[in-house]
C-alpha cells in the first residue's frame, strides 16, 4: 500500500475505480459487523467482538477537524488506533469540510494504514451537528457527496459511509445514491431518522429500498439482537451491523450464526479477559472507569445467567464502581463467589475454546 499524496494536493485527482470493488463485498456474508459506537467500540472491545466472529468492526468516530489541524491530536489518534494485528481496520470520521476530511484520511493512513475509512452521517449529538457534521450532512446530499468524494480521492483504501434515514424525514435513497456516485464502497444504514434518536423500531423496509437503489454492499443497522433478526436481514440481501445488543454480549456475533450461548462461568471469563485487555490498552490511574458501561452490561448478562440471584443488584452496583482489576476481582469473589485468580490458569483455554467456536461458526457460514 503506498502512502497517499501530501495534504495540500489531495482532492486533485479523479476518483479511482478501485474504490468500487472492495473487500466489503467479500466480507459482508461473514457474519454480523460490530457497529461504530462512541465510548464503546474501542480496540479492546473490537478485539473481543472479532474473537467471537464479527466480520469486521468499525472504530469509534474521530473528528477529522481535530486530526487534520492536529487539535487534540493524541485523543484522535488514540481513539482510532488499531490493536496489534487487528484485521479489517475501519476508522470512522466525522467531518463537514471536504479538505479537512481528506487531510485527516492522509494523516491516518500514514499513522495506521487502516483497511478502510467510514464517513459518519448519522450522529445527532449537538456537539457534532453544530459543526455541520454527522446527521447534518443528510440535509444536503451534494455536500455529503463532496465530503465523501474528497476522502475517496485522498485514500488508497475503500471508503464507506454510515447514515441515518434523514434528519426528520426519509431521504435515504437520495443520499445513498449521491454517496455511491461519489465513490462509496459500502453503505451502512441505521433505519431511523436523526429526530427519532432511538425511538420506535428501525425501518428495515427503508434499508431494503436503499439496497435496491445502489450497486454497492448495504448493511442494515437497528434493533438486531438475535439469530432470527440476523437471518431475516440476511435473507433480504442486506448485511447486518450490531451495536447496543453486543455490549455485555460480544458472543452475539457467534450466536447469530448458531453458536451456543456461554455459561455463567464463561461470561465471567469473557468479562475478565476484556477487562485485562482494557487495562493493558488504557494505562492510567483508574483504568476500568472507562469500561463501566461494558461492566454494567456484563452484570446484566451474569445476573440472568445465574438466574437473577439475591446478590444481583449488589453485583451490578459493585461492577459500575470498580476502578481496577483488583476491585473487579474482589467484587466477583465477594458477591458471586467466583475466584478469578484461582481459575486464572484455565482462563486462556476457556477463552480460546469460546473464541474458536465463534470464529469456526463464522467460517462455516461464510463457506
Ligand atoms: C452509545 C452509542 C454510540 C454510538 N456511536 C456511533 C458512532 O460513533 N458512529 C455511528 O455511525 N453510529 C454510532 N451509533 C449508532 C450505532 O452504530 C447503531 O447504528 C445504532 O445504535 C442502531 O443499532 P443497534 O440497534 O444495533 O444499537 C452509536 C450508538 C450508541 C448506542
């Protein structure tokens, strides 16, 4: 892979044809994809999801503006950093300015050589839309296409986009066609408008209409939480992204392909392994604080697996207060009677067995 042109020259060259046929098309049948989730889809979680057979995983969104201008440089680079050996690295950018988007692409290619970039056209958060980014791009398909086109021209790898249906009405076909014409190699569609946030059900009919209207792979996003939801979407010829349901349940990527759900002990193993990876990735004073959202979700799964025991509430409360691995170990020992130290020697094997079962299911289904 060659290094892209310097920032001041990006945007000059014609759109390369290679962006059209990409690894997205080949991978889309390999299982569900971990959707980008700010605050959740970091490197340690992407690794867990991949272990369980996620076809690929998209990074948390990164500000193109910040990267291009080297503002909060470290933060942007840390958010998008791949873990060692990460396959199919897809970095999502939020951007409103074509030139800054292109510069961010060049910077990230130099830093990490990701396998693809993704443009965010879905985030409804104020701090993002106030800068004209995220779902604001849905108001002007031509401008959205200009931002994406600049990324395509700057990148030596494919560029995808992830959109909501519209700001308050469904304009997804129009936006998707504009993005595909500008060189998008794949499109992910969250079947809600920005105004809906997370209310109501995702509209998979609208997602299917987008898939019928463009000639690039389309992935649907919204409310898939089990094997039947996954199969339903795949039967309609659409790839599947999973976000919320995978938090605390990363084995879902194996389950949607028919894998067995883990036992309570195995859930502890997965959580402990994820926590160790998290601590190794984020050094600092309170390394588990930024994992509390995941831990709360694991607690929910653990309680269900143990049959909602009397100590369920106490465990949930303890897990969202832990600061360190020692706190986590003590909480599990005191409340659930699980000794992660004692079972430490088995963790590697158990983890590997679970992970291999997930990956094998993914291979079987893809084959
Ligand atoms: C906490 C959270 C953070 C999210 N962050 C992003 C993001 O950074 N970029 C993006 O395109 N979508 C983001 N999303 C949207 C999800 O990728 C997904 O489209 C949406 O949650 C619907 O899918 P689900 O029902 O499987 O959760 C986020 C969703 C959640 C819940």
